[in-house]
C-alpha cells in the first residue's frame, strides 16, 4: 500500500462531535506558515501535543515550537479511539515474547500499567475535565479454546516474573454474575479506566498554546528536505502548501502516516482502518442497571468485541462476528487496507448492533424507542508494525529528525481488538498503551539523555537493524 497523507473529509468520531467548540480547532487555517522554528512537530495527536508539552515543561520556550497538522486539530487516531485506558494485564505476553523475548514482553506489559497510572496522575494533578473514570475491566471468555489460550498466557507471564496479583479470576456462574454477560465461561478482572480522549488531548494542546506554542492546522507537510542554506543553524526545510519552514529539529508524530515523509518505513508501517460504534442503551443497560466495567468479549482466538460504558451512559462498542463475515459474500474485503477514514462499513455496524443487542435483556420483539440503539459509527487509521511495538528515537542518517509513531492501536490507551477472518484482518480499536510514556521518553532523548533514562522497553527503539529484520508488510497482530 502506497504511503499517504491523511484524507480530507474524514468521519467525525463521537469525541469530535462533542468538542466542536474547541477554539484552536482550525488554528491558522488560512495563514502562511512561519519562516522558521527551532522545533517543528508534525501531528497534533496525543504524541505530538504531549511531546510539545514535555519540551516546554523541560525548559524549552513555547515560542520556539511549531506544530503542523494536516487536518483540524486532534483529527487523527487520538480523537478516534474508543476511550479505553486498558493496560494489558497478561494476554499479549506470549505474542510479544515470540518477537522480543520474555524479558522485553514483560517490560511491555509493565509499561502499559505505568501508562494508565501516568494518565490518572496527569488528569488529577491538572484537574482536567475529560470524563476520567477509574474502574475495572473484564476479559470474558466464551469458548474453551480461548479460555485455554488466556490461561496459558497468564501462566507464561507469571513464570516470567510478571505481577499477576492484581488480576482476579472467576468462572462458571460467578463469571456470569460478575460480568452480567450470559454465556461467560470464565473472566479475568483488573483495574482499568476510560475517558474522553478528545477533551484530554485538547486540554494539553490548549495549555501548550497558552505557553507560546504555535499551531497550524489544515496544512499537510508534503516533504522534508535538507535546508538550502549552510549559513545558519537550521538543518531541514519542511514544505507545506502554505510555505516552507526552516527547522533545527523535526519530530514525526504522524503514526500510520509516517512513511509518507520517511520512505524507508514504507514496508514497516502498515495503515489499517478501524471502526467503532456508539450505542444509546435500553432500559436493561441504563440507570441503576448500567454497565460499570469495560470489557473484552472473547469468543475465540481472533474473535472479540469491546465494550466501554461511558459516564453519561453511552456505550462504545467495537467488533464483528466470525460467522456473519465469513459466510457473507458482501464482507468488506478491502475495508482495512486503506488510509481512507471518510466512511464506515454498514455490514460491520449491523453486525456490531446485533451483538450489542444480545447484551440487552429486553425481548427481541420489543421495539427500540426513538433515540435508542446505534447512535454513531466512525473509522480511524491505525499504524501497525510487524513486531507489534512502536518506533521511538532518532532517525539514523537524518540528524535532527526524530520519531514517535506506529503504536499498533496501543498509544495512549491499550488494547486493540483484532479479528482474523479467512485471511482478512478486522481491527476495532479501543485506544492508542504507550504514548504517555513514549512521548516523555523521546523528549529525554532529544535533550541529550540516554535510552535507559527513558524507562521504555528497549524493543521500542527505532534502528536500521530492526527495520531490516522485516521486509514484508504486517500480516497479523496481537
């Protein structure tokens, strides 16, 4: 798939629809770009704005930083996920270990737990109004096959020294009672959270702008080339439709779109389109009967659904059924392999609706009231890597260029839902579990500290050797 810039006229997520009054949404939409900037950050998602905020916190003057965004502010995956803050407690360990070894796999999961703690501390410290909700999450198993896979992953993580004490296990009737999900064979529960990702990212961006940071929106970067003059400190010329910016430091926070400006990543980062849905629940899932925990409903290895109940009662839901897609001749075979987030699949929305309705306890013949049921569907683009971890650090042979991208749906909030059907992969994203540590880690590197100072897993570090290990685009994911 040829690398691409973000598409215009993308779908609006539920988070976008409820933050249309953000004053910097279209900042400097028609203005020419500044002639120069000491630090130029490409992308206004959580990676870009948190990198910016941490640079300012570390002593960099705000007016030395310029953020350039291809569309409106916070228009990418940060504003399109399903709002989970769900650290992987054990399930992904075996998959990560197969790529990176058990020690790195353990560090990846431990990093996800610290991400949630960091977000919680950040929101509390700055009193951010972003609907933060500390709760628990369930991993609900519906098949013996997946129950065994989960149990094996749990034991493998435990043997590797992983902390499984916070994880609670239920089976049989207790699992059904705890989760309120009929048919649950067993379930695992641990601490998690959810929030309004749009409000969180917009707060960080707004605070950075108050401190002098400049933002240009609707202004895609088309190329980055060596600076034409050798008489000043600038190293790179950043081309846009509204002029050229000379910059000393360029930071790529473009996630799935990174390969457009960094061609050597074109076979390493793969863009995949994901879909989420917002439902207005009926009587049996509202009021005193509302769901209070988030969930992953695991029907089989590779077949699952996500459930995220928001504080206002809306339920964010993602997923589709193996049977309905594998037997349906209208299955969207080209749905995933695209940068196009301007539409969504009615087939997937319909399947998600049927699955969501199965959680309700109303009789099938009872009609929906006006306003109940599927309220909204949207898509977004996830940046995937063949080893399932992000790219963080300096770009070799491109002095002054850095990257913090390709989060595999595990950026700010952990846990992407992946469904493999007859060779097709369908992804339903709940969030983005690393950016709240990756971005601060990158800032430490930019300011001269070592990788060890970042506290990140070593396997996150970008290198030519790592890229060269994988010559083919991604075919599967955790």
